[in-house]
C-alpha cells in the first residue's frame, strides 16, 4: 500500500523503520508536529520522525493543524491508500480522516478499551496494572474508540518505569502495526468494535500531577515516581526549591519516619511515607545535574527532622 505515516517522538521510530523496510508498502511521506524547542539551549529542532524521514529522503509535512487547507490539499495529491499513526500528538479532523480509502490506523499503547487517551502507559504503571499492551485500530472522531484490528500484551515488571515499558511496547508494536497493514492490504483482517465495558481514560499527566504526596502509602509513591519517569518527572520541594526524584526502592525494614522526613547516611537517603520509608535513587536538584541520592545527601548535609514536601 501507499502510505503516509504520522508520528512525532522517538516512540514512533520503530514503526516507521519497520514500514520503510517492508517490501509490501511504500512510505510516500510523513506527517509530524512542527519543529519545537528542546534541550538545555532551547534550540528549535525537528521531531525524531522528521529527522528519520529526511535522512531517508522522504517528504515531510509539518502542518500547524491537521485541518489546514494546504495540508489537506497536499495529502490528497500524494494519494495514500492508508495513513498509519504512532504518537502523532494532534487531533485529526474528519476532512483528513476521509482522504485515505483505508482510513487512518493508529498504534495505541494499551489493550483497548482500557486507557484511552494521551498517557496510557503512565496510567497503567500508576494504577498498578499487571499487564498492558498495544492495539491497532481505525481512527474515528471519538477519542481512541474506533474498531480494533489487533492486540498484543506485555507484562509490567515490578521496577518498570513508563519509559522502559513504552520502549518495549514501541518495539513490539511496530510488528503489530506492520502485520495489521499487511492484513488490511490483502483483505484478511477485519476490525471489530471495542466492547462497551472496561473503558478507562488516560489523560496527560501534568507537572502538578507529578508532585509526590509523602503521606500516601509507599507503594503509591513508588508507582507515581515510576509512572512519571522520564516525563514529566516526579518531584518534591526541599528548602523551597524543586527536586526531581527518580525511581525509589521500598524500604519496609528501615524503621519509622514521618511522611517526608529525611534520614541520610553516606550511602543512602531514606524518606518517610504514609506507611514505611522509601530509599531514593536518582535526584536532580533545581538548576543542577542529575545525581545519586547519596551524592546529593553528602553535599546537602541534612539537619535533623528536615523534610521533602
């Protein structure tokens, strides 16, 4: 099939590479978000998908909105049979959905209808799910509600961060997306409506959502930190400044500390929660580099009873 691929971040790259390598499909162009600021210098850079497409000699479309008339005209001129989508990051109007005869087929990182929305992997980790996965479905106007072509499942490991889990799903999902497009092309695959039961929503997790509540049980703190790693980054305040907190280790045998209370040795930093302490892993004080919690503790010299809030 003749394809126009839509995607933006690193997560989309395994799928784009799989389609570029496929002898059955032609990627005629990619659609991605406009260039954006990133990095310490806040310089403007093209998206990872745009960079790979440019390296591969493929046309790159960067509409400010997917409903822009110029973009729609160009998409019609390219004439894709189908538009596969992985983490594009923008809404697609009906005028765009109507252009390819086989529609827009999305790779979504959950087992639908669970965790519809922008942050399915983060919510799966945050809520303590044992298993998640990926689904391919035809995009319709309602959010992530279209009929499903295929599904894969993936066990969530005890120490998984959202970043680690998403990386595995992106790699496995590339194969699922390719198999879906193969099946659509040869007519052997039929999309089936999602069940009405089991719908859950996964809205974007904001920076404010990522603030740690030390009065919560240690297990809840652990899940929040892992869910927010690497983005947006779990955090707390220390001496009036924000400190990003990396994954923690549950430390039920470390004694009793009040919620947020810090106890430090040369090798570790413990913080109290609503149940039992956790041991901090990586931290990043405001305006400084990421470091181990032990490094941070040796430089700070905590006073008795100091807290993270």
